[in-house]
């Protein structure tokens, strides 16, 4: 693999810190190279009796921005400096999932959370409340709100 670039070290460190902050001391964070000059790193952790998978994709053309995948949710243009906070906020319940109705694109759900100084949004057209994971259920608004 050769020399590991500083952006990769920073991103992996942010992921490891997020996992520790969520109470998982020794997550198996794995990395792999992608075609076209990028790489992906991720892990599966156990939270509240459930497995939660998240991955971070980085392309060499981007300085510090990454794409974050948390289960079926995809966040674009996440700055590495806000990655830890974003992951912790999502998985600890400090975020929200709301339905969104769209005229041209149809109905979908939006997950909003803060990472650094930015409010990030991820969309899912496949999210179904009846099949939601425990961490997702905590992000749904209470009935009637």
C-alpha cells in the first residue's frame, strides 16, 4: 500500500474516536482501496444488542471531504473534522428522521444530524418505520409532533 496519506490517518482516527465514544473499545476498522484512486474504511459495531455498519469513502481528488454510509443512509461531503461528532450524534440519538413528501421525486425519509458546524442530511426512499433498527427508532419524532 505504500505511504499512508494524512487524510486517511485523520479519518480513521475520527472513526476510532467515534466508536470509543459510543462505548465500543475495540472495533475492527477495516480499509480497502477503490478503483480510481480512492479508499473505503468501515466497521460493524454492536449497539444496544444490534449490529450497526458504517463506512466512509474518500477519493484522492478531495482534500478532507468524505461520503459516510450508515446502514442505508448516505451523507455526502462530510468534512473529516466533523466525522466523529456526526457519527456519535446519529448513533446516540442526537439526530432526527422525518418523512418528506416530494412532488417529482416521491416520498422519502430524511435523516438530519450535526457534524462539526454543518447540519448534514441523508435520504432514504427504502426506510420503513416498521423495520427500523433501534438506533433509527430513537431518531423518529414522537407521535403527533
